[in-house]
C-alpha cells in the first residue's frame, strides 16, 4: 500500500466521527471512499469495517427503507470488490459474505434502534410518573390540610361553644344557684378535656405520621401524662360517642333527643366520623343560633343509605354571642357528605339534612 492507499484508509475511518450527527451522509461518504479504494486496486477487506459500522448506525437510527438501501449498497460493493479481484477470490464465498455480513449488521442495528427507542420511552414515562407522583403528593398534602382544618373546626367550634355558653350560665347564676353553677363548671371541664384529647390525637398524628405512639407511652409535651388506651392515637369519634355529645348539649340547656329508625348498619370508620361531625356541627349551630331550645336528631338507616336529620324549635330571635362568629361549618358539612356520595341541605326555618350512601364508593343519592 502506497501513500494514496494510506490516505484513503484514514479518510474512510475518519468520517465515522460524525456518524451520530449525519448517519446516512457518513455512510455514503465512507462507502464512496471504500469503492475508490477498491478501484485503485488495493485489497478491499482493509476498509470493509467502516462502511459496516456506518450501516449499523443507519439501521439503528433511520427507517426501514433507508436501512435496506444502505445494506444493498454494502452487498453490491462487496460483490464488486470480489469481481475486481476475481483471480484471487472465491466468488461463492464472496456472494455468501455479501449477503451474510450486511444482513447481520442490519438485524443488530435494527434491534439496537428499537431498544434505544424503548429506553427513551421508558425514560419519558419515568419522568412523567415522577412528575405525577409529585403532583399527587402535593394534592394529597392539600387534601390532608383541608381535612385537618375541618377536624379542628369541628372540635373547636363545638366544644368552645359549649364552654362559652356554660361559662355565661355559671357566671349568671353563681350568686343565686351555686349548684347549677357547679354543674355548668363540670360541663366546661368535661368539654375542655374532650377537646384537648381530640386535638392531642390530631397533633400526635401530625407529629409521628403512621407510626403513632405505643400504648401507655408518655407524651413529653403533656407534662409526662401517660396516654391510656391509645390516648392521642385512639380511633376517631364514631356513632358510639353520640350519647356523650348529646349529654354535653343538654348540659348547655338544649333539650336534645335522638331517634334511630331502621336496623343500624356498621359503617366504615370514615363515614361514621362524617355522620358524627355533621351531627356535632348542627348541634353546635343550635347552641350558637337557637339558644336554649329543643333539638331532635333522627338517624334513619336504609338498605343502602343513611339519612341524618337535625331539627330545632328555635325561632331565630336568639341573640348570638359576638365571640361566636359565623364560619364554614355548613360548607364543611356538605363537603364531608360529598366524599361519600351524599349531599347536604339546609331547609328553612331550621331543618338541616345530610343524606349519603352507606358505601364509600357509592354514587347513589337518595
């Protein structure tokens, strides 16, 4: 090989540096230089690898028609190389190599291209999944904040309303009726204790997440008091606590009664909490806006529904406490009902309703 052959050999391989930028152009240039190398009478096998590598790149990055065309060019050049040196070549071997080598490179290149495309799709899907997970986490955080705000509203509004009314009663009757004043103070103590327990439970869940505190453990923020029976991690209020709720309301001067119609059906914990909070909110509204009156709570169990009705006999003339400002209780009640496929209505003059399907995933409304 002389100087021209060395230059052609260098050029055939050098153009491959740009094969990822312009695969077809690089393949065409490398093949043209290889054909020129063969036409000059040099041994063709020396520069056969660069065009095959160019074919692999085209097959991996371009369409089927372009890849087949480039494979045919390599096969034709291989046959031309054999014919140009027929005296020293075995033509059956040349034809076999002209078919086998481009075919293997073509198949491997196409497979590599499909693998790279799948990897690209997987990477894109992973990116979308990660973004969706972040969005879901952000949405879950917002929903949790709304849920906690709703729980705090229900706890504070109800218990503070009872405490405020009983404090007023105790202050008013203290000089004339110490016994009634003492009962009012007992009601205040019980309401404040229950409010602290519920708020402690929510705050502990916020502090330790799903891990909770072991039974009988000590909460350092509460002065070392043991958390008995689960304490702050006790289950959320349910229908079993309606009687103490009614007792607190009776202690505040409201003649509250409860009637259960139908066969009670075990409810999921979340739905039981929903029913409890709705009744609590409505009785709180009775205390705030109707004053000492009568309130009737009716829980009606259907085959697939549960209906809660709270009716008071107030005439709307009771002067509300200026400290008890109106809030978002009714809106929160409706949102709670919607979670379980229900709705909430407020009908004049005083009835307040919630209806909801007893199945968490139900969409049926009564």
